[in-house]
C-alpha cells in the first residue's frame, strides 16, 4: 500500500471536502497540518519541482493580500518558498502526496484519476 499524505490546515473548507472524499472512497491517508506542525523549505522545494512554485503559492487568499507590497514585488521561487515557510497559510490547499506525484487543490476527478 502506498503512503498518501494530505497537507493543509484542519479548518479549511477545501481540506474538509478533500478528506471527506478520501474517506468516502476508502482511501487511507495521513494528515499533516502545516499550520500547526510547520513545513520545511526542502518539502516546498520538492513540491515546486513537481508542480511549479506558482501553483503552490496562494495569491488569491487573504494572507497574500495582506503581505507588504515589498514582499509581493518581484516574487520568485526562492522568495515564494521563504514566504510559505514563514506563513504556511500562503500554501494553496490541499497538497496531496501520492505514489504518482503531487496534486495541489481539490478536484474529485483528479483525485480519482491519481488514486484510482
């Protein structure tokens, strides 16, 4: 059995939908709350290699909008990763690690294709 880990924040609505979907499909998974437990730059770098840092960085959220303009200006991979380590709420949710790779966000069809 391959190890499936879903990363996110416990009280996020999208996280709840993803976890409910996994449970409904009988998919065993581990949950990593990166708001409580933190996240390493190495882990974020691996995800960025897999999906691109632009996909990981949640620019639509309140946390990003509240950043000083100096933090948002000229943002690149290394700056984005540093910001996400400092403020895990900047990471788009959920991030699902599975044997075939990494999925960011929750789309039931994508989950079914990856885990089916």
